[in-house]
């Protein structure tokens, strides 16, 4: 089995004709949906995949029952991980905790980590609140493929519902200011947070870091609960237009098409378009579940439109005439 996995990964990496025949067949005849192999941490039972960085002096992350004004309870009671469960976060602080995601051993071979057009890839999601001095005190996430020797920034986050941290820094996004409602954040190592070496490692580390400056503003920091992590894979299902919640018309397309998607409540979608070589040629964020997409700048040919939300990842083929 190991040899077979390596051969399949090599096919992905070299974009061989076999890869394209398989992918084109699957995408042309099926929709693609997300399937997860995942675990969770609520901080109320024993876990082994998360640890607080004890090498940092006076690390402010604590696991316990929050007892503050804004952070008055965990999302799943009684415990969460908080930048101090009782006191305001300290000044001149840099504190981190690390989550480890192991390559799955009890899932089908197509869950092997190959972060190309259709996944599969490691992911992490979490619920949190934030209360900081805006722009001066921040939280952010990094990931490592070499057991923490080198850390790479998470370049893009996805959010569920109306909750969004109020500011994204240039280059590396971060969490700051005050947001007192639980919001869910989703991170996956795919198109927006890529690394071509992921298929060769046995684990991925995600590091959550909180940093404060030298001014005490009596804020409560960052609280996180209900962490989910594992592998998200894209698998094909029958293309039934009335049931797939994702439609494109007209198709074939001239210069513009309409995309419709059905979700419960307000949601933000990421839309990506790939050419026949698997190269991303366009990406955008859409807030309206019915949107017009202009592709007049793209040459004629076959393209694949991928629609991404936290609850689903769907792909359809279009033809540009």
C-alpha cells in the first residue's frame, strides 16, 4: 500500500496524463463534496494533540474555567483555553500553544495529503472570542511541516456566519479588537495556504500565538474552544442538479455566468477557477448566494469552478466559448 500511495502522489506532483484523465472524468461526471476524518478537543476530557509552549517565559495560555466579564464561560462547559482564565492578559507578552495533526492511518488512501486542485489536506477549525487593544495586541496562527523547526504564516482564514474579526493585517492576517460573540474559524492547507512538501510529512503543527505590547489596556485577550482537526478530502457524488445546492448558468459561457448556492443563513464563499492544467486563473470572495461572475478576460476552453465554504466544497466544469 505504501508504494501505491507514493506512486499516486508522484502522479499528482508531475501532473501526468493519468492524473488528468482521472480528475477530468470525476469532475465532468460528478460534483465534489468535502468528507472529513477528524477529531475534536473541548478541553473537558483528556487529549494528547495539544500542548502549551513551556519554553516561553510566563506563557499566559491556561486551560480551565474562564471567569472574566466578557469571557464568562467556555463554549462547551466547563473548560476552554484562554489567555489567563481570571486576569487580564499581561503586557509585553508572547504566548503560544501548538496543535499537532497526524497523517490519518485509518482512512482510505485518497485521504493522503496532496494539496492540489481537489485536496485532500489537513484542516483545523475552532470557536473563539477576542478582546484586545486594537492593532497593538494580536493573535495569529502559523503552521509547520518539520516539527516546529520552521513556521509558515497562515495566509487565509475562512469564517462561518456573520462573525468576523474586524481587521486583517497586510501579508499575514491576524485577530484583534473586540468580538464578544463566538465565531468559527476554518483553516485548511490548500490553495491559499499551500506547501508542496506536505505529502512527504507524517504530521503538521499549527501554532496559535498571542502578542501584546507594553501598554496595559485591561483587556481579556483570546479564548478558544471546540477545536476540530484532521483531514478534509474531496470525494465525488452523483451530479444531481436539483440537490447539489450549487448551479452555474448559462453553460457553455460567453463572458459572464450566474452562480447560485444555497446555505442556511448568511455565509461567505470563496470562488476559484482553474484551467485544464490545474492552474488557478481567478479567485474571489462572494457574499451573495446568487452572483454574476465575469470571465471575459479568460481565453476559450474548459475550466473548473470550485466553490468553498466551511460546510461544503463543490466543483463544476464550465466551457468558455
